[in-house]
C-alpha cells in the first residue's frame, strides 16, 4: 500500500486494527459482481514493514474482499489517501505459496521434459491431481455402487455413504469421494454429518458439480422399465 | 485448516477393476483433469496466462480460479472449483 501523505506508525497500526472484523464494501466500477454494498470479513491484518509511505501488510480475509478498495478505504480513514501498490495472493483454499507453486517456466520445462524425453517426475510436481483443489472441503466417502448415479447428476442418498467427516452442517459445500480417494463430485449437504451416519434413508447431499466421467464405475441403479 | 474426524457408517472396499487411485493417474490423465498452483507473473492478466497454459499443454478446456488480481489455475474440470476460489 502506498500512502499519499505522512502518517505515524502508531496511528497506522490503530487504523489497520479498525479494518479487521466485518467491513462494508461496494464493489468497484469495474468488477465481476453486482455493485451493491456487501459485508466481507477481514480476519486479521499484519503490519509487516514500511519504508516511508510504502507499507507492507499481510491480510487474512474472506473470498470476495476487494483489496484495492480496502487500501483506498484505509487511506480515506487515515485522511491522507492511499492506494494498493502491489498485491500477492499467498493462500487460496488449499493452495499456498509453500507447496507445489509453479512458475510459467516450470510448466513449459516440465512439459517438454515429459513430452520429448519421457521424464514424468517434474510435470507430476506441476500438475496436481484435482483432489488437491478440495483438501479444505469436508469429505463424504461413498460406495462404488453409488458412484455412477452421482456421475449422472443424481443426489447422494444415505445408504450410499461409507464415511463422513465431522462438522458438516446443512447447506455446507462437501466433496464426494470414492473409497479409492477419487473426487467424484461436489455438492451441498442436506444433512449434518451425524445425520448422514445415523439416518436409515433420505438424501444427504445434492450434487452440484460432477468431476468424474460417467461410466468410470458400473451403473447399479434401477433404470425405468419402459 | 480445521482438523476433522471421520464417522464410519459402513465398511466396504472399492473394486480394483474400476477407477484409479489419484496418484496412479497417467500424465495424460493429469493434464486432462489436474490443477496447477501457478505463480502468476506481475503484468499479464489471469486470462492471458490461462490462454498461454492452454497453448503449452495443448488442452481443450482450461480455466483459472482466483481473484482479478492473482490466480490459482488448472485444466479442464477446474471450472467447477471456481466457487471456492473467488
């Protein structure tokens, strides 16, 4: 963040503190979403370092928080004005800078090593199984016999469930996995974890996105008799 | 990340004749369905970088997820993960 005027450390820290918690934000003029004022949670702002008017901060926030806007608003409250100078995303969902981060050069090099020289080691470090994208999403593990119906978009019924992770609430997003650890689909929970285990029947998860190709597992469901 | 425990409803193994453990996928399969945690350079847009990756890997379907300012991205099916990575 670059400040447009001089501000002391003490005051800067105090205002940054004020911007943690729920904040109101109206999406900017050029934005991907509807421009209505909405609430976003800023969990934490760390004041890392500064050099005159350049301030380096680390922000933990909810998805959809406009950081450029946040910097602007901090400037307004400080009274001197400010703008976002540079932004780097250091974590999103289950991805972070710490593990398996690849540059464009890594992508090109590893692809050529595999394509032209048959070396798989490097491209396997660059292209990760899609399951990596949902490491942070609670899992529901299902029977083979329930898989193909889900691949065709059917909701997940309780008898198809083998295991459930704790902490799932109604309307939470969940990841449906096979016993082999393959991601089958993503869905919305219609029951809590405990109910998914204790209920005899009922729909546990509404399928929203199917990731596995239909036909990967045999279809076991009853087809309508014509 | 919050630590979760597993509740067991029933025990059953998966039939080895169908599907595949994710780590056993071929490179071709990975390119078709995998994800890349990409360190996007400052300058080109996420959209442009996505197009370059599409060309490099010669894939049909590709998408990125992550805000306007800096992305996480992948191929093909990643389209479906976008709601996690606004």
